[in-house]
């Protein structure tokens, strides 16, 4: 039943892709197959239920009890009323027996569901919440010292070398070291799969480093209270997630307390989102559907930027957050961000040359390694790989 519903929910959420590739018949066939499997399981359940012994014994009890009552009546020992009363008493046993029969299947379904839920609830994270850790206001200095990371066993440091049995490296990041001063903008560039996004996810402890350490204001991120750490680091990813709520609620989600409507609108104006929001009949009270399906890609990104502005983070991570915005709107946003990000440390993953040039520090990554760092002018003079990026563009 869960498999049938999961497949149906996935198809509905991806209906645009399904229609775009004319795969409606295939998805209908998949659902029909899953529904048939559920039907067959339900029939097998009925076959098992039919062999429920207490129900059979109850039927035998009714027959034997009625026969015995008739015998006693014919012997003149009991009256007709007593026979009827006796059979009525036997009849009261029907309800609890049928109740047990009906709930056997319900109990089994509940056990299956509870097992899946409890597996998730009881899964222990390797990350320590560290509720007693540092919870002060950040200044924004970020330092990576020899940071290496690999998923699974390599992330835990079991194999410090990060080398598998066949000699191939299995680390996603290897020996990353750099320093970002408070208020600086750090652009992270490199080919797809170079480890750019993974690097930023180590900052707020989505993952923990395998080797080395990450310092914020000279304090290891593992010594910070996880709540305080993440509360002061804002992240805007390329894959924007919006809730099926109003526009105002989605923007206000970035704040950790109730905020007045005026602040929500101010954040939207800074992100160049106010104009398109007011074009909707309900304005900021417009419900945008699951994952913001009613909005375009650029509109979703502008809402995510407004949400980050409202959270007022000391450190901001932008993972190609303007990829779905046209150049004119991006220029407007960049002008707004120039004022809003003043005094905030920004880690910027981008392919836009204008953003790369204006960064205070540029990190050039390749195959999980930091192969060069410096300003735009320095890298143009010293790094052939960096120059090739601009030649290709």
C-alpha cells in the first residue's frame, strides 16, 4: 500500500516531467501494476483471515449450544424463553470475536508502519547537538585548516589516507586550507564535481570534517552549539525549497521569531521580489503550492534570497543562487546585496564572471583540491587553469 501511494505521489509531484515526455501511459501502467499488487495482497489477507480459528470455533459453539438447548427443551428441563435467552447470551460473543478478527489486519499494518517510522526516529546522528556549546554572536571569520572529507567510512576518519583498496582516492575534499576575513566575499569556482557544495555544507555541520578543522571566530565549529551555529549561517541553494504556505510565511521562515509585515516586505524589496508578489491578487497572502509550483524558477530564487535577508545571518552561503534569474534582475539584486551583505562573510558558489571578479577572495577547486586562491588579478597572472575559465567564457 505504501509503495502504491509513494509511486502515485511521486508521479503527481513530477507531473510536468511526465507530460513533457508523454509518459502518461507508462505511469498509468506502473500505478495499475502497484494497485494490482495491493489487491492481490488484500485477497491473500482475506484467505488468511478465513482460516481464523476462533471464528470457526464460535460457529461450532453456536451449533452445539443450540442443539444442547433443544435437547433440554425436549426433556422439559428449560422453556422456550430460556432457550432464546441462552442463544442471545452466546450471540454476545460474536462482537468481540469479530472485533479481534477485524483488527488483526489493522494491527499488522500498524506494526509495519511503526517499524518504518521507528527506524527513522531511532536512527542516531553522528552530529553532536552540543547544546552546552558556544552560543555567542558571530563576527564572521572563517578558517579552513587542512580539511579533508569523504562520505561514509572515510568521513569518520577510519581510513585517514582516504585511499581505497585499489589505490584510488575516495575523499571528496583533500587538504583544503584558506581564511576568510569578516565581511569578505569568497567566490568558489571549479568544474562540476569539484567539491564546492560539499565544502560549504561542512561550515554549518551538515557533515563533519574527516581530517583537519573548521574555525569560525577561532572556535572549532564542533565546539559551537549546533542551534547557534546554524542560526547564524544562512544558506541559499540552487535547488530552492519552498513550503506550501503563503508567500509571507515562506519569507518569514528565515526569522527565528515573529516579524512584522513591514520587515517581510522590506526583505522582499531588497531581493527584488516585491513587484511580482504584488502582481498576485492576494499579494503576500498568496499560497504558492507544493514546493512553490505556482512560481517560476527566478521567482522562487528571489523568495529564497528574501528569506535569507530576513534571517540576518553573519555568514551567508550562496550556492549558484542566481542561476535562474535574468541578467537585469540579477544586477538589481546584486546592488541590493552589496548593501545588505556589508559586514557579513559570504561564501559564493557561482559561474557568473561578474560575481567572481568582484569577490575579495577566489578559491579555485579541482577534483576536491584547492589548487589556487587569491584575487581575480592574482589568479589571472598566476593560474593557467583560472585563465582557461575566462577564455572558455
